[in-house]
């Protein structure tokens, strides 16, 4: 961008020095001729304004025009009339002037310059009035070259002072002109690279300030448009990812549903065919109906879990926040599993602190049911389940065989089951913890799933 400054500096110098150079060239080559031509015009102007009658009476007159003293003579060109006139005519006709009076026509001018000395010249103008009379104007003028030398001397002397001043002034002017352009170029370059951190700040009260303000408005509008485009782009990406995820989820659902329903449907069909063919003894009929009923309930649970998951996954939740007393809610949920806990001889430990949580009671109850179901389903032969409620967290744990880190990382994946041989009465679809994950994220509650190698227990922790 310094090129702009240098160009402006050079151009201003040229513009400034060019008149000086032209004046010097004119004075050197043309000034003397110009001065002589001007003096000739002055003589002609005097000759045009002469009063001939007055001259005839006085025969001589003196005039001043543009600081030139001019002597005016009226002479008779009949040589035999007056000796004085005869001598004057001879002087006019001498070789230095070379004015041929006889061949001049009336009102014709002849102008000649006669050098007197190194300082002055005589400028002669002869005008023929008639065949018998002429007017002669003689003006003494300063030698033009003397004037020229004086002018050039002054020019050279003052130029030595003027040149540094012109350079300084030119530098200042160039900086004032180029600085706003540099600012415009710098900000424009940043804008072209989508960098809007700087704005144009020009206070010149001219077109450059208006241009700077226009660039600032353009940059602001461009920034807003880019931010809007980025926002739309991110939204579009999110929608595309969501659609891809939905497609993948749909495929997984289809595969999993087919797999999960295949076993209970096959069992139901097998036993129904056996009943129809009379292959089952009378004493085993009730037992067969119980099995068919259990498998039907398993199908119902699969459908129910899928519906719950879809409802939570696609954010179709109507969350209603209220103050929930957690100890009462947990104890109420435990009642539904009391018979299963007793039938499995599970050792249940409970520790409750006073904790009221502002949350959705219905959704949090679904979380509790899934976590308790998961604990009962996957408790090992040590048969220990613990519930701990404090001011900061809720922990539901159960004794378990060791779980690898890889399994822990997959525990919330859709349809993931650590032990596929468990009874389908509790879980079995692999959707329980996925549902818990979605609910807790919608309720803005933090959670974690860990395995304690010392206690040999898995812990699901909800932090408040």
C-alpha cells in the first residue's frame, strides 16, 4: 500500500515543479522575444492614438505607456524642404535601420530595434501618414536579456529555499491523501478474508469518509448475512444428521423388532399349534397357557418400550416441573418390585436424605422404574441392591460380575444388552437405559454409570 503514497508524492511533486520548470524554460528561451513583442505592441498602440494636428503644430511629443518613455516626431519626407527633416530622414534610411520610406504605403508600420549598449536599446516605429509625412516613435527599453538574467537569478536563489518547502508540504499532503486509502485497503482486505474485527475510521468530511461509512455498513450487513448463512448451514447440517440418524435408527428398529418379536411369536405359535393338535396333556394345559401369556406380555413390553423410546427420542415431551419429594417417590416405586425382591432373596439396603427436586414427576418415575428393573434383572448371585439418596445425588447399585470399559461405553446404546439370557420380564429389549438417558438429558440432569471393582457393584448415579 506504500505504492499509493509514493505515487501521490511523485505526482504532487511533478504538478508542483512543472510550472516552475515551464517558467524557467519560458524565461530562458522566449522571455526576451516576448518582452520585445510587447514593447512593439505598445508603440503601435501609441501610434494609433496620436493627435496628428497637435503634432503638426508642435512637431514633437513625449508619451509614456507601460513605463516606456516614447518620443514622437512628425517629419516631412520632402528632402528639399527642411535641412533638419533631411538629416532625420537620412538617419531613418541608414543601414542600421534599413527602412525604405519611398516604398512604404500610407498607414504602414515599420518597427526596428537598435542596440545602444549592453543595458538599453532603442525601439523605432515609423508610420507613413501620407506621401509627404511620417510619424516616428522612439522608445528606450531595457535590454531584455538583462531582465531575464535578473529573473533567472531570483528564480535560482529562491528555488533552493522553495524546493525543501515543497518536498515537506508534498510529503504532508501525500500522507493526508494516502492514509485514508491505506485504511480503506487494509479494512477491505480483512473483509475479503471474512475478518470483521476492524472498521474504517476516517474523519475527513469528504467522499473518502462517505466511502468508509459505506464500507462499514456493507461489512456489518455482510457479517450479519454470513452469520445467518452459517446458522442456516449449521441447522441444515443438524437436520441432515438427524435424518441420517433417523434412517439408521429406523433400520435398526426394523432389524431389532423383527429379532425381538421372532422368539415370543414363535413360542406362542408353537404352543398354540400343540394345543390345537392335542399334543399337550390336560394336566399341562394351564402351564402352557401361562407360557403363552408370559410371551404375550413380553411382546407387549417390547411394544411399550419402543413407544416410550420413540416418544422420548423425538422430543415429544410435555415437561411439567414441580417439587418432588424423592424419598416418597422411590419408596412408592419399590412397592411394585417387593415380591420380586423377596422371591429372589435380594438384600436391599436403603439410605435416604431429605431431598426435594424440581422436576417432572411422571418422567422421573419412569427413570426410577427402569433403573430398579435393570438392577433386579442384572443382579448377580450375591443378590445385593442398594439405594442411596443425598442432597447432591441419587445412587442405585447392584452386585454384578465385572463389566469391561468397552461394555460401559456401550451401555446406553440402542438395543444393547449385556446379558441376553435374562428373563424378559425385566427389561430384555435393550431400551431401558436408552430411555433413562433421554429423559435425564431432557430434564437437564447429569448422570453416570460406573463399576466399582472393590465392591463388585455397578452404580447408576444421578447428580442434582
